[in-house]
C-alpha cells in the first residue's frame, strides 16, 4: 500500500471508533497511532499545567495508575466516565473531574515527566497535572 492509502485506512479504522475491531491493524505501534488519531477526532484542548495536592484538584472519580499510561488512555477513561476534564500526573497517574484549578496554575516546566506508555508525550509531574478539556 502507498503511504496515503495506509494513512486513509488508519483514519477510517479510527473514525469507526473501534480500533480493536478485527479489520483494524493490531500492531502496538499502529494501535498507538490510531489512539492519537482518535484523540484528534474526539477533540480535546490542553488547558495547561496545574498544581495538585492531597485534596485532589480533579476529584470527580478515583484516580488510576498505570505504568503504560498515555494521554489517550487517560482521556478515554475520563470521557467514558462522563467527566469534563482529564489530568495526567507523575508519568503514570490519571485523574478525572468536572472542574479544576482550586490549587492554581503551575509553570509549564513543572509538567515535564514523560508518559510511561509513550515517552514522546508529557504526563504532568510531581503533584502537577497536565489538564485536558474533553470537548
């Protein structure tokens, strides 16, 4: 297949919102690319880096921890739970909520930890959330 055909096929697979269907590629690298396409299709807005504390800023649902965390993984979880915001923290944690910002904004440089599942992505920092709005 030509590069354009491969891209169109992957987009069609992602647009079906079912990248695990048998007609879609199952290779991990391709699945990661499909996840990024889905993130774009579902639209999100990066809000910035925000301070967290023991009284969680995103308190909508219990957070999860996964050493293979990616931005897309966290966004999918929060979206499936009907939340408005997703926050990634400490490279492997995901928090969801309907509001955020009670502890204030942090410098963008504080959200400098690579995501455990994709080192090209940033997943917050120590008590710092990379916040995304789910549109």
